[in-house]
C-alpha cells in the first residue's frame, strides 16, 4: 500500500477533528476524499503530509511513518493545498528553480523543462506568477508539487475558483498524472470525483461513513427510487402525501417535482395526475447519483 492510515485521531483541545479513522490507498489508485466543510478532510491530509502531527494512531506513506520519519515522507509526497502557496513576484521558471533547489534535485533544468511540458506551462513560463490566471497558477502549483517526482500526490480542492474550461484542463492533467502515481483528491465537486477517481472515502464529523468504489456506493440504497415528474400545472406539496411508499417530494420549479419512494410508484403518479386533472408531461426514473449518496450519508450522521 502507498498509504495506510490506522486509528488516526486529531484533537484540538476537546474537539475531535479526526476520530479514530482507518483506510488504505493502493499504489496507482486515485482516491476521492469527500466530506462536508469541517468534516476532517484537510486535517487528515495535513497529517499525511507532515504539516501537523496526529494526536494518536498511525499513518504510513510509502513505508515511512509520518511522525517518526517525516523527512522521508516528504521526499515521497507532493502536496497542493486548497490555498496554493505561491510567490506572486517570482517568475514561473524562477519559482520552479527555487523549489527544485529545496529538493536538491540534480539536473534541475531538465526536470523543470519536463514539468513545464507536463503541466502545459510552456506559453506562460516567462511570466510572473502574479500575472497568471487562476488556472495557470494551479498548474504552477502542480508543477511544484511534482518536481521531485513523488510517488504520492495529495490535492486539496485543486479546481476551486476555476472556470469550466480550466476545470476540464486540470482534470485531464490529474488523470494523466494518476496513471503513474497514487493520488488523493479532495473536492466538493462530485463530477470531478466521478470523472477521475477509482474509489471514494467519505468522512463526516471526523468519522469515515463510506469507503468503496463509486459504482457500489451508487447502489448503496437500492430501496430508494427517484422519479422526475413534470405536470402541466402547479400543485401543493401536501397533495402528494396520499401516494403509498412516497418518502419525499421536492419541488424543482412551478410544475416539476423530484419524488423519492421505497417502491415503483409510476402507476400511482399516473393515477394522481388523472385524479387531480393534470396532464403528465414527463415521468422519468433517475439513477441515484454520487451526490445523492453523499447527502444521505452525511445528513444521516448529522440527524443522529
């Protein structure tokens, strides 16, 4: 395993930011690390990178203990935090030379050229970092995280603040990098996870509430069926309550509804439309998305 976390706990005074969590990440795997704000994601990643110490438990990266062999861990890990730490007055190549010197990289000019090519910085390499767009600053951060050729890459919200075109570019770059490295990707954007990750770990209130492949997570609640309904006129939410098995009715617009049930209620929806003198414009069963699973798992814990 590239990463092994066992009974990891982090306390801030009396608050448990991370509560006795355990998981492994295999070599060459792209893991989606998900959770609401304040769930413990960033704390876990900071522990793995040696940025902060854990209170108890162990974390092993590439065979090295993050607490006892911190420098060996840092040699094998690349980290792009949510707030990309760049020197805006430095030129791109100047900054990469600085990072290469910190890592004592031999033949650094060749390595810098490789990173510029890999991250698509060729056009912008002679600019000051402060003159770059957000997308190119993220590319610069990725180049810095990769320049010492780490075996593990940890990315905390790498596409935050990017426009759709930049998101597609960074997503493609991360997938390319993930062919040869172990990647932990933290994001709130479920489409990013589905596009890039092999597996998902969901953390909430410091506890892991799910750890599985995306396909299996989407089958987590097989008893829940979701139907998208459009009628030709507005109705009241309470009008739906007479349908047997209906768990939830959510208005998506004046005449559109998202119905969640424990059974196939399509016949009942048709009868409902007839009984209420409505024209059923559309009725479609929707597959459960990763976002649905995320909400079910994190809201369920909050409700306890």
